[in-house]
């Protein structure tokens, strides 16, 4: 099971990002990074946004873009409450862009 499958809102946000165009994926990733930085004052779990060699071995769709990979690392590393809040914000942001 993937880390984001545990929370339906997080899973939905990540799935919607995956289905978006590449430039939109990056836009949403930047939005996630900004929100997590605003909401999580204890972001001591990520000091360096570059991926380690171990992470680069994964062949997940989001590992192909450093911004998207960083955003998901931020999201994964924060609390479940912030994950859900950020995911709902991303879904609303995506919806407002369509409207």
C-alpha cells in the first residue's frame, strides 16, 4: 500500500495531479510545497530538497520531476492533518482553475 492511500483526500489529490498535464503538475507541486511550508512549522524532516540516490532508484511517475517529487516528500513528511488540509486545498485550487 502506498503512503497516500490511507487518506482518501490525499489519494484523490495525488491521482488528480497524476492525470494533469506536465506543466499543471509542476504548478500544483509548487502549490503543495508553499502550503506545507506555511502550515508545518516543524519542517525539520527536509533540509535538502534534492533526492537521495536511494529515492532516485524508484521509478514512480512523480520521481521523474524534482519539483513534484519534492512536493510529495513534503506532503508525506508532514502530519496526517496537514496532508488532508493541503490535499483539500489543492483539489479546490484545481477546481477553481477549471471553472
